[in-house]
């Protein structure tokens, strides 16, 4: 994983709506919660997306936006976001051009790890978390990192 204080790597990719998303563009709106997850429609991944969905206004009050990233294709993200009313961007990264630089990849199985980063507007990482089976733990850690850096 990247560490607190590291610079977050720049990226450019499409979200579920076909919109091109860049790190620098996201950070113009404030801090960023960038979370990586293995697959759409799996139980823990669904719980994680819904946890961040339900907390999106609270995170917004802490000057943070949420974006999810997985290796799934755009059409999968579209269905997933629609089914679960996900209000934020889900980035499709099937070539792992974002997943690998953010060290959220288990190379042996080509599996995306459940990793969350809190990134400040200057691209510095404020928090880095890895909990494979606890979606709720990610949100707790994110809120703590945002509140301590306020």
C-alpha cells in the first residue's frame, strides 16, 4: 500500500457514466476518498458501496468526495450503481492502470484488494486502510482521518 504522506498517483479513466475522471479534477472539489474493491455485486463490495453511499453527505460535510475503483467493466458499474443508487463515480479499471500504482492489486490472482485512501487536495495521502472483510471499518477509518486532518 501507499503510505500516509506519499503523493497519490495521477490517473485518468472513465466512470459508470462514460465520464472521464482525473485525480486532479476530483481534487479541485476538495479531499477525496478513493476506495478500491474486488467486484461489483459481491456481498462485501455491495455493503462497502452502500456504506459510502449512506455516508456521502456526512463525508461531504468533511470536504470529501467518494470514488470507487475496481477491475469491472463500465457496463457492470452502470448496473451496480443503478441497482444500489450509488451517487458517486465508479471507475472501471480492467487494465489495472490505477489499481497497480495504488498498490491495491494481489498480482498472483490478479485480484483487487479492498483498500481505501484519503487524499488531501495537494495529492498527499492522509490515510491508507486495508480491511478485506469489513466495509464498516473503512468508513470509521476514513472519518477519523478526515477529522484529524481538518
